[in-house]
């Protein structure tokens, strides 16, 4: 159940929202209440935020949690904008029964700067350039310093419709308090990543994109992934989008059991196909299919040592593979604005293979046979 109430003013807005979820299979109920605000302070300043409380009963007892998000935005001109925000979630707040939050037990400060440049002469091939930089400082509610982040991005749009993007991210050394699943803090050194991507304008029936990223996700080594995209527009009412992302990394750090972690050299391939067809007014067909394979070879076992430092040991670790496939076919008919009729078919699955004998491309083919879930849904939404 969900309810929402909003009280708007001339330059402000206050709202409340309540959700209640019953999950008999888990013997669990969850009540979440939230109050949000949005206030414009003159022409350049804005304050917004939300306060949340959760009350969850899972049969073993009840827990109450609290969380808040507060931000101030400053926009002195159409070129510059600034934002600062503070997030505080205690270790009991839980809105995931009906909503979503990445994690609780978090205190996070965020500062961002955006610059937009559009005053290029008409003879320039560049239409606009935007820059963004942000700093994110994080800790948990026990005061443990997590990995802070510094990130910058640049996006350049051309008059032809092409686009260039550059990104850089630095995660500064600190602790990961989640990776060991409650078996101790893990200290990680600085991790860097960066990438470039380019998309072409639509030429005829085709649009293309390419990209490359280098990154660190473990103890010290570097990985790389490539992105390739192709969009086909055979008709104005039909388009098909194909994307393939292979990824190679010699140092993927994951938790195994207890205080044991391990690094793996892995090849990861993700592929997606998306299609949209509008055969007539108010009718829409949509296709989405996704494949994922992970082929991981064990490299080094670690134990959590003093002060969370990883200590290499000789415990044997097995290779493994993961395959995943999802398919959805959807038909939508618009009865009227805010009223729709849907017919949806979906299927897919997930499988883990220990010490696999197949190569990466064979695993990709095997994923299409997964059928752990096979569903047919009819839905009517009516707005009044």
C-alpha cells in the first residue's frame, strides 16, 4: 500500500509519503514514512531534502531506523551550478521492501560543480561542452572512514550530432565494511579508473558508439573494458539497438567465506538487444534481451589481517563461471492518458558453474538456455 500527500506553495513544497508492505512468505511487514521539502530561496538558491523512518517486523523482532538527505543548490548563471548535500542513514533504516537504497549505515558528504559552455561561434563544429567535478566523503555511523571519491567528467556535443565523453575517478584508500559480509573491515589502497567514449550522429539508418575504460577493482592490477553499440532505424516507427561490452581484469577481489577473500582473473561479456516498434497510434511493442557471462580463474587467496590489511595465504581456490540471461517481450496499448493495457512475457535465469570446461563464448551460448523464470503478465492501469 502506498499513499502520497503534497502541499505546494508559491516557492516551496512539502510532502509526505507512507508505504506498507506485507510479505507473508518471509513473515515480514515493513512500514516506511517520509517527509520531503523543496524550497526556492530567491532566484539562485534551492534547498531540498527528505527525512525517512522505517519500522520492520520480520518475526524475530522489530527494528526502527531513520535516514535523511539534505541538499543546497546554487545556480548563479546558466553556465555554472553548485550542489552540496549530506546523507545520514543509521544502521537500521530499511526501505527496500517497496523502495530502494544502495546501503544503510552511511554518512556521506557530497560537493559538485557543473560548468556548461554553449557560446561557440556558428562556424565552430562544437555545439556545447559541459564539465562536472565532484568530491564524495564517506564513513559509516561508527566513524570508520570508507573510500572517498574524486571524479571529473567532460562531455562535448558536436553540431553534427556526434558526442565525445571523458571521465576520471579516483577512490582514495580507506575501508570497505561490506565486502566481507560482516567478517571484518577490509583496507583497500587507492583505486583509479578512466575512460573515453564516442558516438556518431545518425547517418541514414545507423548510429554507432564506441568506448574504452581502464580501471582497478582489486589489490593493485589494472583491467580494461570495451563498449560497442549499434542502433538501426529501418523505419521511423522501428529501431533496434545492439550493445556488446567485453571486460578483462586480472585482479577482481571478492569474498569467499569467513575472513577469506580471493582475487580472480576474469573475462566478462555483456550483450544487450533492445527493440521498439510503434505499428499504429497508441500501440507499442518492446523487446529487451540481455546476456552476461563471467569466466573467473583463481589467482590468490587472502585473509583479513591486522587493521583490515589483506594477507596472502596458500588456501586453494576454485575457478568458477556465472551465466545469466533475461528476455522480455511487452505490448502496450494506451487507452487514454495515464491509462494503459499491458501484455508481458518474460523468461531467464542465473547459473553458477564450478571449475568450468567451457570457454567464454560457449558460456555465452549456454546462457540462452536458462529458464529458471518463465512468466506471463496481463496488467491494466487506469487513471482518473
